[in-house]
C-alpha cells in the first residue's frame, strides 16, 4: 500500500521560513512605528505566529541552527516587549539579520 498526494519538500519549508522572517521583521517595524496599543497588539500576534511558523519550518528542514536562532529571537523579543530599550531593540534586529543570513 502506498500513500499518494502532495508532500511538502525542502524548498517549500525554506520559502515558508523566509517569508515568516520577513513578516516578523515587518511586524516588528510596524509595532515600533505604531502609536496605537490595539495595533501594537496585532503586530505582536503576527510576530508570535511568525515565530511558530519559523519553528515548524526549521524542524521540517531538520535545521537545528535555525531553530536555535529562532529561540534566541523569541527570547530577545520577550525581553524587548518587557523593556523596550534601544539596546533590546538592536538585539531583536540583529537576531533577524543573523537568521536571514543563515537561511541563504
């Protein structure tokens, strides 16, 4: 017995991961530029969903380094949300850049 049907392949996971990173980055910038708490909350939701997609994609690609980088980004994001200092903002931005350079 064989199971047929479409199965996601590695390039799909890579593009999903890349799109999630870009969405996270845009949402982080949007949150930074927003003055409305409701809008900031929406950006936070999108960032959390993006982190989940990054994790799922990294797991599917069996890429532990990307998974570790995503965990680091999540930690730095939580630190930033608790204490939105310039230093914590730079950590999140640096994490995004590291992930983007690693995935290429």
